[in-house]
C-alpha cells in the first residue's frame, strides 16, 4: 500500500498549470510498457481503447471485472502511477459508483476519470445528481487510504460541434467544475474543447487542474501549456492510429 500511496502522491504533483503532464493513453500491459519506455511519467487508460482491445464497444460494454483485471496487469507491468478510465462508474446510484471506485483502487489504480454523461442514454446527469456521485467516489477514495486522483469529466464540449463552442457552454462547464470541486474532485476534464480563448478562460476561472485531449482541432502541447492546462491526454487516438497501421500492413501482407 505504501508504494501505491507514493505513486498517488506523485501523480497529484504532476498536475501543474502551465507545465502539463502528458498522458499517451495505453490499453494493455504491452502498450503501457512501450509508453513507459518512451519516457512517460504516468500511464493512463482510455475506455474506448481498452474496450476495443478486448473486442467490445465503448460505453461500459466491457465487463468491469475484465477491465479491472487489465488494470492489475498494467500496474504489475510498469513502475509508474496508473490511472484508469472508469467511464460513468458502471452505475448511476452513488453506492454503485463508490463500489466501483473501491475496486479500481484495490486493483492498483491511483486515479480515475469519472464522466457526467448518462452512459447508455442521452445528455448529462443534472449537476445535483453528479455531485452526489462524485461525493460517493471521493468518500470511497478517503476510505481506501489511497489519495487517488479523481478526474471529474464533463461531456458538454464533446456533445457539441467545435464550431458551436461558446461562452454559454463555457459558463455551464465552469458551473460544473466548481460544483465538482466542492464535491471532492481533484481535476476537471473537458474533452473536445479546443478553442484557445475558451481553454484559457476555463483554466483561469477554476482552481482545479484542467485536462484537455489532444485532438486534431486542439492547439499543440506548448500552446496548451501557455493557456494554463495541467494535463494533456490522447484518449483513443493512439489506439486508432495503431489499428489503422496494423490494418494497412495486414492488407499489404494478405494481398501481396
């Protein structure tokens, strides 16, 4: 447990506004070891790549126990902090969320993403509902004795086309960030957000370290650092690029 506590504390310390930690998302022990060899300071999974690697669709379709076993194997394979994408906690009610978080920490995770979209449904959970879910997750973290990093995600920007991102959506995100922080979140994840002005405004408006995904329409790493971002992740991009390469090579080999 001491090693897990140390890794959790290290992971917290890597979130610095203006000097973001870069998480090049892995999906299994082999990919995690490759990312570690490349010089990573921590390992993060993404729900989409992990599900795809095991033949499942995203959206909590992969059985939780299989996802947890994957985390155990990744933790055993690398000497770095490992944070897990828990999607929506595999349940709506706070009690289920708390159990899922407990299991993730017992599997060796020192952090997790936790999203506010309604998995399997449409839209986002109301702030009041999501706050109770985050409170349950934070309570489970405290009870575990491991200072795991709770990265509260909002899907506000993912559910709207980039050219529609505006101050109104930003204000909604800021409202959620403040509520999530009060509920016990340690970070705020805004995937899909790529507008420089909005990213900078978000980073300035909230105390929580901001996480942005490096998608095609998102500014490069150095610019994100200048805007105040504290964490840059790559989500499903590495897996998709690997899959495209593998398919192309397989076609070439098969067709001659």
